[in-house]
């Protein structure tokens, strides 16, 4: 039996899909993207099936381009199958869920490997590639990374003043931290985060975003208090969290967004 | 902590960013700020001491990259002010565009790192200052070179000089040809060499002129080829020689006939291989130098007498340019006078009589003698409080129409015989060597009088580097012709230690 | 020529103190964009005022979206009369929507780029993962400017609102009926039985709304509002046919009528068999008539 991994994407795949796959000699296995080890399943998989569009944040979403990008690096010999209720989707890897009996075993043979997939026709759903680009976009009110960068800028400067220059914290607070209104910036970060985070629940970056969410929880209290507490700055914990979050975000950006310049990729 | 305190102008619509950068770098830099285009140019007009412009690419709330548009404006109006763009947009296209428009570097707000940003600020500022200094230096070098060329104008419209200029221009197109300029002393051999340099492919390169006879023999090799530290007593550091200093340019070796065999060998080696070896070094250095030699001597005779190497002579005479004596091109005398008097209309400077006398004079010392005569006449006119130079202002030899040195010119001095010895008298030269020694000493005598015995001024007037060279020259003359010094009391007095009559 | 875009919101502005008036849009590429705040409970006078407002702002091709708050007494009949204003071709498109109870996309509580906050403001406080988060659509209170990204988002969302709502209905219906696969044909009344299951209650209500079978102030209306509030989604189709006609043309309205008839007869009643494929086809036909994107990023 060949194994095909299934991403239901917030929807419920009909039992008939599993039954039909079995008839084709395919074992359809649901994967839970919240678990870190799901990537281990890719090694033995013949294909990965997405139920499209996925559902999240009260909207139908299109994560195909992100999956394609991810799998092209992680498992280029896998088949990316797009299963949907759409009748007029013109692509050799599309499976019409309402017409399962129209397909045969040989259909699987003709499916393109993700490394060689032809261009996708327009898909209905919020374009998550576009959303991810906005997530990182350098300017404007969309970019969550922009907000984090401004917070990090202040924390970095304050940390340096404290640890390398021995500047008294009350001075640093007065001249740098307080004017930066960290609490408000942090609320803005939160505001934007809730706008984005739920969208990527059914994408390959879900786990990483979950890790980021957990990490940022750790600095929530300090940020909400406007950075009054000197100690977490002095011991470097705040900056460490922000740097790690930034690193994770950069990894995501490197992988999925058009290559950007950075003079300090670390 | 840097003590440089460079002044940085930040242009960003985000005032919070201004405040943060100022705070972070307050110990290292001075900051001024502008939030929009208008303020930027206002600041630039009001203050001229900015060392760096930190320019936000966006500059307003829209996505339009207003900062990008400003870069060419700033770069063209303020070329000395380097620009670093600060961007949140890390799109490669944007940054490449900005760099092409003239930005020196870029910084990304997302990637703030104190040390990195500080380094970039300093590097860009100092790199720009260095470039600016280099530009100024180059401009100064060009200016001085131009001045030098102005100081050595090749004056003359006589057919001979026109032809020589034409030939020199043609030769200048062959930057590797070795040129030999011959002619009596004072005919302008250095001027001709400079003319060659100014019109040729090597005009941007250095021009070095060396009077080989003015340099002590023991120091000549080192002076020409350089030396390594410790090569000899007194060599406390590595020194470049004239050859190295003239790399990519022209080296003029005047009085080439005066060099000894050792130097001749080394010069020949250079002409054959383009290699020199500094004294005390075991490494050859490859150089790109065009060699122009000059002499008043008869080199072919020197070759026959074994004093000059035949193979070197063959090399040197690849291109021979012979400068005529002044008396052979009297048409040029008024032009030369006009140049040295700095007045083309000689009627404003001298009487007809004085001019006539100068036109008829034989000018044994050629142009150098003419130049000295002009200085002398001007001084005399001032002393005598005369508006126009008349005959009484002229050197006595001109008035008498007799040079101090009786001229016995039999044929071309560069290729002719040594010449029959004239009737001996205390002032009469026995041979051409003595003749020229007399001319030289006479000139030095006059200059010492003129310059109130300030040896440095005399050395400069002659074209020597320093008073040591002058002293050496006088000693050489005394060593060879001590009997001549009776005629030169000022020299004798000024150089008592040498001239022991 | 860039058309002026106006969002008119009839809401409780006076209660918050912001009051009636115009707000401009900061940083917009469309200089004429604006939000007009009116606080007029439903009445003949109010309708006259709204008629004037719509006529005025739709002049010279200007486009208008009018939002009527249900708690101000507005309902579908008001929509009908306002949509059917006799405006000539020089006027731009006019769309009208009912909103209320914080379930609509226009609310900041529904999405971070909404316009309306709490009780007549442009600001909302929300709890997300146990933390208080403040959202605001105001760029400058002093200059009475709202953020362009919020304006644009609401404008786009409601431009596409119908298409999106219909698409989502289609997907949800097909996903529900697909559980019966490999069978693609349901016997008369069978689909209604499926829809009557508690788990499918919302879907049933949505279908009823789609075909215009939920009356104002009815229990069903209240029930669907509750679902909307709880899920932060707009699920109802206030006068879908009329909205389609005015925004997308006669063909769209006609296709809606065909689909609605099929649903009424076979899905919500025992009229005939339901072919899941035929149902999909009719939905897709309707969607073909509605131009534009379903979602924007």
C-alpha cells in the first residue's frame, strides 16, 4: 500500500475518500500539523493530499503555494494532490471529490511530482502566500515583523546600554524605553498576530508559528508593563526571546518569501 | 568609543526612530534630523558640515519610495556627502536601485545591530573622506604639474623649434622609446623633455628630472635605484629611487655623459629588461618608465675613448633630438625675452638699444644665460631707478658683445671634435670642459651676488635640489679646475672650505 | 478618473460622543474616499435623508456603500427601497447592507481591519488568548482621519461579500452532502433530513436565508443572529436577489432565482431528487455571474 498523507485543513473529509483510496491501493493517513514530528511521515509518503480550500479564521484559505514551496525542498518526489469540490479545476493533480469513481489507479501514475508541477490555475481562497508576504512586508500597517523589529530595536539598544555601557536603568527607561511606548507596540504586535496566526494552522509553518506564540507569551508581562522591570533586560532574557523569534521568522521568510536582502543574517 | 564625532543627518518621517538612533549613538556621533524632503534640503543649505546622510527610503505613509527619488538629487547637489539608505523593505531590486542611484550602502531597520551600524557609518564616512582627499590630492598634483609645465614653457617659433616640437609630439606617442636630447648647456633640454611628457601618453604619470652631475658618485646608484634599510651606513630605512618615483611616467637623466661604468651597466640593464634592483636588495623590481637622457657632451667621442659604453650608447640614441644653440635661432630671442620679462611688448620693457644688444649677443650659455641676463637687467633697472631697461642695465658681456668665455665653437658640440685650444689666459678655457665650467661658475657667481649669497636660492635658481648639490658641484669644478676660481671672488668667499686658493 | 468611494454608516454615533459627520481617509490613493456617520433611527425622514445622501455621494460615478444598523430599526424593506433609487447612469454603484450585533465584517471585533468598534466608536477592545487587545481604525482623531487599510479592507470585503457568502454556502453544503458519497443522488426529502440534524442547524438556516424564507423578527431570524454573534460571521443573505441584481445584473439575479427554486423545491422540501452534482452545477453557474474575487488578501 502506498501512503498518502492527508491535510483536511479544518474540514471533514468524507469517508468515501478513504474507501476509494484504499481501492486504488492508497492508504490515506491524516496528519496533525500541530505535532512537531509530522515531517517524519514525509519520508515514506507517496503523496500529500490537501482538502481545498482549507478553513481557518472564518474564511476559506488557499495554502497550496506554500505547500508546494515546502515540499519542493523537503520531498520533491512526492505528489501534491489537490482535492476539492470544484468541478472545473484544470490540473492533472486535481481530484474532484464528487467524482471519485471517475478516477482510476493509473490516475495516480500521471500525477506530477511536486518538483515538476505545472503552474497552478487560480485557486479560490485567501492566498496565504500573499498573506505571508504581507506578514514580512517592510512597511505599512500589515507587517507584523515591522512591529516586532521596532520593539526589538528598543530592547537591543536598552540591553546594550545596560550591559556594556553600565548606564543606570532609570536613565535608560526615561530616555529610551518609556518614549518607545512598548506596551502599546506590544498590543499592536498582538493585534496583528491574531490577524495572521490562525490563517496558517493548516500550513507547513504551523508548528513554527506555534513555537513563536509560546515564546512571545513569555515576554508578555514585561511588555505589558512597558518595560519597567530592569532585570529581564539585564539578564538578556527578553532580547533572547526576541532574537529567537526573529530567527524563526527569518527562516520562514527565507523559505517562502522572495529572497530579501539582509546584511545581518545570523 | 570613537572620538570622531562625525555629524550625521537622519532623514526619516518616523521621529521615534530619530530619537532612538540619537540615543543609541550619542557617544559616537552628532545627529541632526529632518522628517521630509523640504527639511532635508533646508538643513543641507543651512549647514555644510554633515559627514553622512542616513536616508529612509519611504519617507511618508504611502508605499511610494520617496527616499529613492531623493538620492540622485542629493548626490548631484552634494557629491561630497555620502548616503546610506535605511529601509524596512529588503527587496533586492529596491536596494540595487538605490545603490545604482548613488547610495553608498544600505541598512535594514529590521536588522539593527549596534556594532554593525556603527562600523558602516564610520566606513562610509571615512571612505568618502579618503576619496575626497584623493581627489583633492590628484587635483593638486595636476595643478602643480600644470604649473610646472608653465614654468618650463617650450618657447620658440623658429623653424628649428617648430620642427623639434613636431618631432617631440610624434615621439610622445611612443611611450616606450628612449630619447636622447643633445645640445649645449642651457639650450632647454629639460624643457624639451617636459614638452615630450606633457604631450604624450605618459602625461598623467610623473615627470622626474635628475641632474646626474650634481649627485655624488657614491650616492648616485642609491639615488637612482633606491636602497634597502641597512644597505650602507646611513641607510636607516628603505628609500625609493628616482626610477621608482617615475614609474608610469618619464625619468629625465640630464648629463648622462657624466655617469660611471657601474651606473651605465645598471642603466643598460633597465633599458633592456625594465628591471631595477635597489641597493642592498636581492629582489628585482619591474618598472614602467620612459627614459629621456640629455647631454651636452659628445657621447660618441666618449665611447671611442672608452668612457662610455657602446651598447648603452646604442640604446640611448634610439631617438636623438638635437636642440640648436640660441644663436642659431635668433628669431626666438624676442619671444624668450617677452616670456621672461612677462611682457610680450618689449618696447614697454627695454630701449631699442638694449634690445639690439641682446639680439646680437652670442649667448654662449643659451637660454639659461638669457634668463639670468633678464633677471640681472631688471635688478639693475630697479637699482638705477629706470622705467625702461637700457644698455647700462645689461650685463657687461652683452654690452661688450663678448662673452666672458671666448667662444670657440667648431662644429656641433654633441658630435664634433673637442675643438682646438684657444689662446690661454687666466680666463680662457683650455678645453670644452673648462669652458663649461667657466660658464657654470660665472652663473653661480652672478646668482650669489643677486641672491645676496643665499645658497638655497641660488641652488633653486640653477635647478638643483638643495645646497648640498650646489656645494658638490662647486667642489667638482674646483677639483678639476682650481685655477678658474680666481675669477670668482664671491664663490671663493662663500665656499672657503672648498676653495682654498 | 478615480471614483470617489463613500461608506455611509447609520449607527449610534451620538452615544459615543463622536457624533455625525465626515471622516477622511489618511494616506489613501483615492482622495475622495470618506466615511459618513449618521445617527438616524429608521423613519420616513431618515429615509429621505438617506436618499439625498446616496444621490449626492453617487454623483459623477461615485460609489457608495450604505450600512444600516439593525438596532436603529432598519430591515430588508428599507434595503429594497434604497437600492431601487431612480438614479441615472451618471451615478455610480450603490450597495446597501444591514449590520448589527457585532457579527459583521465591518466590526473590529470580527476582524482586525474592520471599521466599527464598540458603541459608536472606531475602536474596540478584545480579548485574545486571555489578553486584552485594542484595535482602532482611527489614524488621527484630531484631523478626523481613518486608516486607509481599514477602509480598503471593509470596502473590498463588502464588494465581494455576496460572492463570498454564496461560495461558502456552496462549499459547506457540498461538504455536508459529500459525507454520503459515493452516493451522489438523494431521494426526495432525504437532504432535508440530513439538514435537520442538530449538527447541520446553521447550514439549514443559511439556506433558508438564501432563499428568502427567514422573516424579520422571527425566531429563525433571532436564531441565526445568535449563530452570527457566536461565530463572528455574517451568515444571512438580506434580500440576496435584489442585492445581486443591483450589483451584478439581471443574469445574476435570474440564476439566483433558479438555484433558490431548486433548493426550495428539492432541498428544503420533498419536491424531487437532489443530485449533488446538479446542485454544484447550479451554484457554480450563479458564481459565474458574480464577477470579482471571492477573497482578497
